[in-house]
């Protein structure tokens, strides 16, 4: 027994181990976060490319709709003049509204397609490109067909409620019209 105690110093005479002679359990290394197969790496690259494509497309759409945001901002600034009790102020706002619609269309479509339009052709263009705002185009059609031929006096006689309806229809058309690719 003595020889055993000399070869294993932590053993007592009875041959049992003490806590001092035990070795700690070594845990295995943590699993790697790196994908173990090539499939996960390929999937990650595909998802990253899809996310990048969606971001670029969204950015391009946002940039392409800049004219729309500016037109809606200008319309918001014109709206108080449309409900004015002064007929001359209302007439000026309505003429500015017709101009705003034309400028917006010129920003979205080629000049050769839009610039020469007037009267019934202009009204038909608005109806054709109304997208989800068909009711707005129908409200705007009589106004844009002859707004440029009416004088400020005729526009000043337009009731404030009708002018407000024209501004609401213009807002719908500007916000929802479709531009073909």
C-alpha cells in the first residue's frame, strides 16, 4: 500500500481517490457560427443580393417620384387660395392648378408626348393615365379641357365648393397616376 501511496500521492491507504486528485471536466469548444455546408453560404449570398436589389429599386422609385412629391407640396400651398372668398384669388389658384398638372405630366412623360396636348386631348391624356384615380380624372376632364380658354372672370365665378372638388381630384390624380415604363 505504501508503494501505491508513493506512486499516486493523492490516494490514501484505502486506495480511494480524494477531491484533490480529480481532474476537471474539459468542455468541448463551442460550435462555430460559420456555416458547415456550402448551401448556407450560397443562400446567404442570394439573400444579400435580393436585399441589395430591393434597396436599389426602392431608391430609384423614390428618386423617380420626386416630381410627384414636389407637385403635391405645391398643391398643398395652393389649396387655401382655392377656397378664398375673393374670386380673383380663386381664379389665380385654378390657373396655377392647371399649370401644375401640366408641369407634373411634363416631368413624368416625354415632352413630345405631353407638351402639345390641350383641350380634349389633354383631358383624355389625364383619363388614360389616371391609374386608380379614374374618378379624379373624370372630375378634372371638363376643367382642363377648357380652363386655358376661360378667362379669369369665368374662373372667378366658379363656386368655392367646386374649386375645392377640383383640388381634391388633382390631389388624387397626382398621388395615384401611373407612368408607363
